[in-house]
């Protein structure tokens, strides 16, 4: 699994011109699932994200996780995070998981985030054409790949 995590002051997702979900201060997570991913990847990634100390404490130091700030979370599925661009100019998405595998893992990931965070996690709609708006706070953007646990 590959995630792009953005600290935001606000984010929203719309589908066909209709607002699907929105959050205030918190994290927007763009999530790509590949064929080799499993529930262990989803659980590890969810735990890692809710514990990331990327929010400022009272001294202005990035020292607090989203769980301690009362922040919200939104997860957007994004298969294009697994684009291969080595050859030519047209990206290949061959590593991205097919919906029959990706949807259960996506749901498991969102469920695990909800459990760990202790509150609802907002989402887009898997496979839909979505318009995502955000205000990146900082900007703070972190990329995590479960295959490269750095």
C-alpha cells in the first residue's frame, strides 16, 4: 500500500458536483492498493498514520499525532499512486489491485483507522471520478509505502 498523507486545515470530496464528505483540521490520506497488499499492510499503515507526530504542540514543534489533536481524517482511494512511468509517457497501472481485491482492503484500512482514531473517518467513493479539494497546512506531505518501511 502506498499513502500520501497531507496535514490539512480542511478538505472535501465531491462526486458529480455533489459534496460527498468534508473535514476540517486533520489528515487527508490518498491511498493506493497494489496486488501484493494484504490486511497486515492495511493494519500496519493505519497504525503508523494515526501515530505520526506531525501536528504542532504548544511550543510550535511537530510533536503530536492526529489522535491527540481532535483532528479529522479523510481517505480517498487512488490507484494512480502505483503508476509505473519507466517506459514511455503513458503510465502503466498494472501493479494496482483490481477492485475485487482492493475494495475489501480499502474497507479494512478505513475500519482500522476508525477503530484507532476513535471517531468516524470520512471517505470518497471507491472507483468514482472524484474532485478533491484541500488546504495543505504547512505544507506537510508524507509518503509511506508498506513495501519500504522506512
